[in-house]
C-alpha cells in the first residue's frame, strides 16, 4: 500500500529513494525489528510495528488516510462531521443505518475490524474527553471511566522514581490531548456550520 502510494500515485511527489531500497527499509522496520520484552528476552517483530515505536503512529495514520481516501470519496457516505486521531474516529451521521454502512465500507477497504459506540444522553466519550452537543455546538469535559476508583500511586511509596514520574507525565499528557481534542472538535463543529 505504501509503495503504491509513494511510487505510483500521481498526486505524490516521487522520492529520491529507489523503490527496492524503500521496500527493504520498510520491511526492516516492520518485520525485522528486534525488541526487548519485560521478561528480559529479545524477540523479533514479524508483522506490524513494535508497540511504542515512533513509526507506529506514522504507519497507522498513513494506512487510515489511504482507507479514508477510498471510503469518504462517496458523498452519500461522507459524514457531516468526521474527525480521526490515529485510529479513533468521531463522526456525525444521520442515523444508525448510515453508521453501519460506513463501518462495513471501512472494513471492506481494509484488513481492520471497526467497532462503534453511540452517543448516550447526548454524550459520547472520545479520546478521554466527553463530547456533548449543546445549542448547535459542542462542549467537552474530561471523561472518567466508570471503573476509575480515583486511586493513584502515592508519592511517598517505595516505588522507583521513574514510575512516580510516569504517573505525572501520563496526566500531563492526558490534559494536553484533551485540550487538543477539545479544540479540534470545536473547529470541526464550526466548519460544519459554515
């Protein structure tokens, strides 16, 4: 898929790398990447991208973008609002039948299985925020799962400092992503009204 897009798509500027070299590099990144597991053993990735690899987001965005170009070209299927972050999508469609039709079309054009969640009481969780439609626009709040009991790692505990820092980093990252999602949702809603 990447090779077709990079070398054969007239809309893409050709790369200065020969196709055979690019193909070998992509295979090395996805099929031959060694990684150390938590149990201390070295393994070799045989398919896909190693979790946490910087290439994971790049490949996922590329793949999803290619699928979107195939599916969303059909104006009858195109949702009124469509926003994607890596592989999480929020969209506004007129009814469940259209949502199921989009799901089926996405699956027919990819190797992925898609799931969906409908809004409930005017609310929909998306990327750790709750999106609510209000007065023709959207409002967001922080989404907290029902299973969250509000307990976090105690700063005075005997855990290594790196674990304590990771808790703080995770919440800073969550706040930043919520701000980005909120801005993006607001911008999408404003574009939809224009």
